[in-house]
């Protein structure tokens, strides 16, 4: 007995802490229903599982805003990660994505009055502010909505970048460029009047101001996962200094935009504006 006890103690000393503290395995449905999964749970989840979680947590957020579908942008980026086989557990892409999911999950939980707090994730409370404002009908213009949405996502990603480094997953130079590109998009969403003025003032042969605004509004539509998936692909290629791949990705992005026009010729660039007199929850 003494020998067995000694072996057990010796083995426990040599066992890595990560092996002792394995994250609890949860299904996407369980996380979306309970809204209590830590980022480590998402880090251990496949990108396909995370996409399923995003679809289901939107249904849960529908208890706050009926018909809620505004995490589609994040689902689109996660879709790109899945297709590119990025985000192996514990690497930079996986941790940043996982912490971001934790933020929107806990933000939804806070608005629903569930216990547990914000998990020390600043993005949780910023997402909660967004959901409350959306429910109250305060985000009744495209610029106001996109600014509030981007603040939620930016707070989550800023925190996620710190968590990744602190857990031994610093970004590569290319990943740093990818992060900078995504920060630029969110900056544009928070400063839409300035961006739109610049777009109107551009002198692009054969492209009218209306067409430029239409493309911009499609590209930043958080309710459509396609532009976010395509733009993530383009950003990744640019970040990796892949000129040929960037050209191909841009062609794919523009082709997707043209396809959206063909399917909805009368909805550009207005959608997905939340306009006065309409219920934001049903848009």
C-alpha cells in the first residue's frame, strides 16, 4: 500500500497541470442553453461546434430581441477558420475566437438576468449594453447600430488578445496583421459618417457613390455571414502577403456581392438598417 501511494504521489507531481485541469466537455447546445461555458470550453470545441453554438445562442438571444440574428458576422469568420483548418486548440486563432464567444455568451446571460457575472471578460458587459440598447429601440439607425455592435466585438477581441498571450499563444506577425485588419473594419463601423463621406468623395472611374455605399453596407452587414467569411479570407491572404491568393479572394468577395444584388436588387444599401417606426427585433 505504501509503495502504491508513493507511486501515485510521484505520478501526480510529474503530471502537467494542463492534463489535470482539462476543460469540461460541453456540447454547443448545452453552452447556448445555459450560457455558462468558459472560454476554455470553446477552445476545446471544434470550429464546426462553435458555428453550431453561434446559431443556437442567437436563438437564446431571441429571448431578449425576438428574431435576433446579429452574431452572423462572427459565425462567418468562424466559418472561414473552419474551412481553412485554423484554430487548433490552444493556438492564437482558437483562443481569441473562444474568448470572443465567451463574451457574447455572458453578455446575453447578463441581459437575461442569469447568475455568474461577466467572467472577468470586458466584452461581456459591452455586448450586454448592445443587447439592452437594441431591445429598447435605441439603435434605430445603421450608424448607431453598427457602432454599438462593433464596440461589443472590439472589447471582446481586445481582451482575447491579452488572454491568448498570457496563455502562451502569442500571434505570429501575419496574425498580428490579420488582427489589425479586423480592428480597422470595426473602427470603420464606429465611425460610419466619416467613412461614408470619404467613400462619396472618392473618384473611382465607373463606380458611382451609391454603388460604393452599397458595397460598404453589404460588407459590414452583421446579419449576413457571407461577406464576413469572404472578407476574412481576403484579410488572411493579405496578412500573409499572398498576392495571388489576395487577388483570387477579392474576386470571390466581389462575386458574392454581385450575387447578393441579384438576389435582393431593391434592398441595397439600406438593409440591415433599423429604421424609425419599425421594430428592431423583427428586422
